[in-house]
């Protein structure tokens, strides 16, 4: 028996991958606007990811 992923699980998997890409882009000093455009993550979430990364460095 195979277990199919729910639509929610699929969406979370896609977002997780997008977030990983966003983190790599931000680590390379790309602007939040560029990251949002490339990853399709809303700009406000990109800013939250960036803030989270800055707090982790402190």
C-alpha cells in the first residue's frame, strides 16, 4: 500500500525547498526583493527569514 502526500504536505515540501533556496540567496547577500522574486516567497516572509538568520548568527 502506498501513502500519497496530502495537498498540505506537498505544499509544505515545496515551501521548505523554496525556503532553503532563499536562505542560500540571502547568505550570498542578495537583496530580499530579488529573493522574493526568484523564489515566489512573499517579501514579508523573506524579511522574516533574513531576521531569523541574523539572530542565529548573534
